[in-house]
C-alpha cells in the first residue's frame, strides 16, 4: 500500500506502507472510538467483530487482486489530501 499526500499547492509525496500496517490502520478506523464521528458522517454504524473480520477479508482480497486501486481519500481541514492506494 502507498499513501500519497497532496498539499494545497499540488505537491505530491508518496510513501510506501507495509500491508500489515495498512490493515492495522483500516481496522483501527472501524474499531476506535476516536473515529466514531467520522464513521457516523459516512453512516457507518459500530461494527461487530464478525463484520470487521468479513470486511478485513475483503480488503485482503483487494490487496491481492488490484494494484494502484485508490481505497480512501481524506482531506484535512488545512486542505492537505491523503490518498490510500493499494
């Protein structure tokens, strides 16, 4: 997985991230209380452990099947954009 940071000026920085860290980041997003408001904004309710397992299996399959698939884009308040790409 790679993370692309795009600044307001359009400058792009790309960092490679090992898949295990990427899985951890995604799982944390779906389980942490810290991200509860963001999940609610996207109409994602609290997921059960089983639902998270199923989701992570699907993500794992995406990692195997597709390269350079944009998984998630986050725009920060300061205008910087973070893109998560398989």
